[in-house]
C-alpha cells in the first residue's frame, strides 16, 4: 500500500526542501524507479555568476566565477568532492538533485539572455545532496531506505524515517484557484510573433524556431494537490515535485534533456505534435497523418540532426537508434526519436550536458540564432521553462527531464508555459493552437486539484 506519493506526503511535513521523482514508464528496468530525497546536508547554487556551496560539516563557500564557462567545472568539482562508497545496487542511491533554468545557457554559450522577471525569478542552478534517499523499484515491488554518512558525522539511523512513512495517512491541504488566467501575450500578439518567425525561416536566418507563451494563475492552499492531479491525468516518463523552499517546481515531462551513464549518452528528441480527440480510432488515423505530414516530419528530422550534431561535439560515435516513433500522451500525439552516442574518453560528462543545452526542441536550429531571436521576441525570461530538472550522480552520470508540461509555483502563483516549432511552412492558427494542446493537461490538473 506504500506509494511514492503517500510516502512523500508524510515526509514533506517533517523534512522541508524534499524532492520526489517518479516515472510512469515501466517498460524497462531503468524507467521503473522512483526516488525521494529528504534532509539536505549540502547544496550548490549558482546565480548571476556567483557560486554558493554548503557542505555537510556546516561550512559555506561563496565565490564569483572567473569566466562564465567555468560553471561546468565548478559543478563537476562540487559533485566530485563527495566520495561514493561501494554499492551493489543497480540504481543510484544518492547524488545531487536539482535544476538548471533556461537562462543557464549563458554559462555554456556566448549568448545574451534577457534579465529575470521578478515574479518568476529563481536561482539559475540549484542542486541538493540529501542524507536520506528512498528508492521504489516498481518492477519488483521493493522499497529501499538509504542513509548517507558524510565526514565524521554520526549516523542518525533509519528508524525515524521508517516510522514516518508507515504512519497513518496525514491530512493534506486544500487547493483553490483565484482570479482569472493571465498571459504575457494576447492571441493577436502571438500571431505577430509567429509571422515574424516564419519570416526568419523564409530568409534563411533559421530552419526552425520555438517561440513560447507564458500563463499564470493565482491560488491559495497546497500546490501538491495539482501535482497529484497532473500525474494521474498525464502520466509521463518524468514526474517530479521539487520543494526548493521559496518556490516549487513540479510537472510531467515527456522528454529527456540528456541521459548519461557509464560513458553512454541518450537524447530523445520530441518534435511533431497533433492534438488527441479522445476517440481511439480517430487518434490512430491522426497518428498516420502525423507520420505523413511533411511539415511535422521536416521539423522532426531537423531536430534529430541537431541532437546528432550536439552529441558529436564530445562523442566518438553517434547514431539514431529509433526514428519517428509515434507516442500517445493524454492530450497530444508526438513523434519521438532516440539518438545515442559514446562519450570520448576523458570528457567531463557535464561538458556534454553543456553542449546539448538547452534542447533543440525548445530553441530551434541553428540553436544560437534561434535563441537570439527568442530573446528578442519573448517578453519575459523563461525561468525554469525549457531548462532541465533531475538527478546528477557524484561520478557525473546525469538524468534530467526537459522542464516542459511543468509548473513553477512561487508566491501563491502558478506559472506554466508552452512553445511551438515554427518553420517556413507553418500555419499560424495551427501553431497558436499547439500551445493550448500542450497545456491542456496542466489546466485540467488545476481544476481537478480543487476537488481533491
């Protein structure tokens, strides 16, 4: 009867700044795990060029980066300062849990990103190291509780942790929406942006560009109820709820940012979207139409090539393992591919993360010019949207989702955002509708959360 959500509901009251990572994709062993991290003992925060590191012994270090591109080395050094003991478990038992915002790309590329919007401003890179990590293996119906010891600290033991997760169910707070939905663009303003992006594609400035639109709703109560609703409405390979104190990030992302393990690398580009009808027969017909659609196929091929190029910067070989696979989600149908590579010996895994960040499916191609145009036409900083969130092992293994189908909760406001892949042959009204199709599950989750 113990589930990750029920355990997290009990633990989050006792341990602030806890995290929950789940997956609704149990097709393979690597996707059948859920993680809870609680009781942070160390942290790495990078914001506006300044690093703040806290260690288990209570010491804190703060220093500015000499060069912005030193960010990759600084995070790698922090992770490497922890020594991981021998483990017989085939899954991570510790490591770093955190996020990098879209504008973190300024540490990886020579590009200017607009200043933060005050209402949605959060630190650019945040990672926590936890004393306790709970791992659920859904494939085998097993739960593992781990306590990690750092330095000479005395272990606290797992008795309290086990007692908390086995106590009778605790009551949860109610959730209530307030006011109307707000947006940073009107429909007509968005049409103008799409037309300008089509113009850049026709001139050859870019092959594709992904402009986005942000929405927000005020609320009272417990936003965890929205996560509970969202995970049931829109089960996805990446489900997550991160409590960072003054803000929360939670969502149901269908797409990997990048997966790195033992020198092997994976990217799963998602490009090509049709809206589901709710009728299985008609949806199957739409899937065939999506595969045959020249615009959607061209967009997909472009972003698969971009993934190949990004990986080749630090990989010995790169290949497309799966191409244009149709995948069904609650409100949309996507085309998905799988691009894999083998890291060049001696490469810092986080350099490969930098090479591929942000995902081309959130920027466009060529990536630098596409991001420059996004910076010109979008009225607000993207914050977490289009960034990455997940787990980083001490040895550099990396598994993050792209922060899409994702909420940022701050000061009793939910921020949520979606984009569209604009190419030369895009239809303006179809692109405008794509945003609403992608956000349909999030809007439904907010409404359902009021009834929980």
